[in-house]
């Protein structure tokens, strides 16, 4: 039981990452292609894992563009 006195380390997830996670697989795939990355990397970003900064910026821009069309 090592480490039971320290709190669990949880990644901080932003609102845009939460919005990405609720999208359908097809929509997430389209955003990943637009960001020139794979769906795996895009899903990792949605969970709060570390990805390249340019991928994160491209996914955020894609989500903002998706919201403007409504």
C-alpha cells in the first residue's frame, strides 16, 4: 500500500476537452483528420494526457469552428 497518504494524481481536463469527449466517434475522427493527427492522439488529448502543443491547438480550433456553425 505505497502512497496511500498522498492524494491521487488526476489530469486536469478543460471544457473543450470535455466537449470533445462527448462527440461521436465519426465527428472526433473528422476533427482529428483536420488537425492532422490520429484518433488515438486526439482521444488522449480529450482525456487530458500530454500531446504535442500544435495538435492541441488544432483540436481546440476545430472545436471552436464546430460550435460557430450552429
